[in-house]
C-alpha cells in the first residue's frame, strides 16, 4: 500500500497558496453596503476583522469590569489583561500626560487593544488553511480572513482618529485657557494678608467672550507649534515646517503600522518561494528545512511585533496629545 499525499499539501499544491491573500481587501458580498460621494463601499474581509476585534473587546472588558465588583483579585486571562492595562496607564500614560491621563487613557486603551487584536487576528493562517482545504477536496469556500492592519486604509483611519483627538483636544484646551484673561488687581486700603485666595482668584481673572477666546486660543495654538526661542528671522520658515509636521506625524503612525504588519506575510511569501525555486523533491526538502525553521523564528518575532506596534502607536499618540495640551510649550 502506497501512502499518497493530497495534492494540496504536496509541494506543487503548497506553491499555489497565496500567503498575501489576507492582506488584500476582497469583497465578501457582491453588492455594496452603501454609496457615499459617488463611491461604493463593500463588506470586505478587513471590515470583518475590524468587527471581530471590536466585538472581542466588547466581550472581554465589560465582563472584566463586572467581575471586578465581585472578585477583586484577578486570575487567568483577566490577570493578563489587567496587567497590561495597569502597565499602560501607570508606566506610559500618566508620566507623559500628567493631569490629563485620566481624560485620554480610555481612548489610548481602546486604540492599543483594537490594534493588538487586529494584528493577532491577521497572524492566524485561516485563509491558507481554507486554500489547502479547497485544493484537497475540490470545494469552493470563499476566503474571508485577513490582516486588517496590513491594509493602508485601516491604518490611515486609525491615524486620522489620533490626529483629530490631538488637535481638537489641544484647540479646546487653548480656547478654554484663553477665556481666563489675567488682570492684575491692586487692592487699596487693605493689607496683602487681608486678601483671601478666593478673592484673589475672583479679582485676578476676567472671562473673555467665546468668539474672542476662540480667536485668541487658535492663534496661541498655532503659535505654540513653533518651539520657543526660535529667532524671528527664521520663525516663518519654522512655522511652515512645524505645521507640515503636524500632518507628517499621523502619516508616520499610519505607514509604520502598515509596513511592519505587511512585512510578515511578505517575508513568508519570499521564504516559501525559495523552496519552490529549486527542482526535485530532495533539493526542495533540503532547502525547506532551514527555511521552515527560519520562518518559524520570524513568525515568533512577528508575534512580538504585534504587541510592539500596538504599544508604539499608543505611546506616540500619548506624546502628541501631551504636546498639544501643553499651553506652556
């Protein structure tokens, strides 16, 4: 009796597998969900991954919050997630954001775990297994899995969210500060010690009207983009460069996350192609052993990158928010 491998898992079958298939958005339904500005929007595999990531977060974290009331001591997976939450808040967000940490921690937590879950979902070889199954048994199951963070539109949307949070919050803080106009007050007929703190605060500030405060706040926000101490001769040039930098920063967030998460499937595709560039089963086997070992090590590194890129995205987002909220800068 001769044991025959299915065609799908023979070298010729493996060569047909497209490891980059999941990084490319493809429609799961032929009809568009809706039309906007003349463009048709479809339900793609990446939309499914984003919904799964959001759904998983809605299952995990509300459940953790309910259990904290009855069982304060975390165990199992709850211990893992709470350790991450505490690390991000105490060791990353609070040192950078100071008094603003409590305000922005929910957004930064959400961004971190949303990116992390999308990264980890994209690393599961569901599409490759479906392709193998279709080749082996002649089925026609549609590939529905994929790495959403390997899609430039997804990472660009995440970067736009951070861009809006940074500048809307910064402008709001500068406008709020601009409403409180300091007016020195000199009391006559009383000693300085007779002035209470409440009276000093009441007589030492005046409130600007909202339209005036908005103009002053926006002007100060644009001015604070340029670092202090810049000579007035080159100040206009520095302003233009720093203003462009406000758009380059979210672009860097977008491209970094996209490039790193796209590199995983791309490197695996290159490694697999090396095996099938040789002829004969023996040469392919000899070549395949080190390639598989190296590919396994690379996937372990890529798993670390999934956590690292989620952390870098939120770390830089916190840094940009802190810079925007600092009226002293």
